[in-house]
C-alpha cells in the first residue's frame, strides 16, 4: 500500500447531488468537502464528470463506494476495482469509503446493502477484501458500520467487536455513521451509545449524519429505516454531540439521498454540526480508547 496520506479536514460536508451542481459553482459554499457515490461516475465522460472536475478544483472530495460487496462470498470484482482506482487517480479524493455489507451473489447484483454474520469465516473474508481494495487503490480506506434490520444466530461476536478486528487486521479506518448506529440499536433493542463506545474510535476518519423513516415490525415493535430522506433526528444529534465531546472535531457529512431540498437548506442543517465542533474546540476532550497492543 502507498505511503501517501489522504485526510479530510475536520469540517462539515454535504453529499453532492446533480441538481445542485450549478448552485455549487455559482455560490462557492464554505464547506470542508463534498461526498460523491463512486458508482455514479463510472463512465469516461459526460456532464457529471464535467461538473465534478470543476467542483473538485475548489473543494476537497470524499468518495463513497456503494457496490463493491465487501462482505460477499466471491472475490472482489477486479473490473469494478479498476474503475474505482481510475476514479481515485482522476480526482484524488481525500477519503475513500465502503460499506460493511454485501450486495452481489452468483453474478447477480442486488440493489441493497445486506447484513453479515459476524464470525471467523466472515472476518477472514472481509479482511481479505479490504486489504485487496487498499492495495488496488494504494491508500487506507474507511469501512462504514451498517444499518441492519435482522441479525444472524451464527454470529460469534458483536458488530463492534467485528469492526474492531477488521481495523486491527487490515489497517483500515472507520466511517462512523451515527444514524446507522441509532437505527440498528433501536431495531435490535440495544443502547446506541454503548455500541458506539465499543467501536474502534481511534480509527474514525469520517462521520455520517442522516435521517431515517419510522415503521412498525410484524410484532408491533418500532422499526427504523435508514432512508436518508428526512432531517437528522434529535436522538442522532445527541449521539453526535456526545461523540464530538469525546473525540473532538471530525470530518462530518450530512447525507440526503431522497426528498433532497435546496442546497442552502442542506448547508443550514449541516451548520449545526459545525456549532457542535466549535464547542468541542473550546473544551477539553476525553481520550478515545486506543487499539490494544
């Protein structure tokens, strides 16, 4: 793996949407970075690349993969890896991330991020895939904690323990999605801060905030859906404030993929994270737990 260092500024960012391209270029918003989904740019040219190239001249970029199937049983798709590497070389993003999930099997691609059993065999497979991705990109990647709705009886470790083991073995970092933590823990009847506190917090390289939808499961219990289609919930903001108090300012992205409002509305919501980080800069912070030797 290359010794090059890639790092986002400890500021706020928003997801870059095509309906906002012109506004971004016209307004030059004071943001730390924009994030794009890599698979939306896996073509040689066209308007998306035209605008992204111009925006990249002025802003740091976080690239987020959504289709590599890190947890899948098959080896990573080398053609997909090549396209990701070409994108990374073209735009030199400050951060590259993927999901702890699988989305393809037997040559078929499923348009979803599906959960994994957390056991030794899955750990070996995920670490191999993360190491191969890092080798191909020549950089450390960030792995995102998932939003889940079911769990496997075959799991022999918790999700936090599993992520900690992947970080130790592969050298990757953690993309901590606070909304995913809240959604998963609510769905499984667990305490979200206890979960976050058990993660390898020393490895956090980026934080995601997003909204969720509320539903009811077949047993009548609350069910949260990671929809990215509404403002960030108060419970997620409370977890984020506690995280930043603990770790200090971190690159923080506001995600919105459905019912996307005007750019200024997104930025106004993201500014709340900026206020939280400003408060952390003026207060002594707690030490993050370090990786065991």
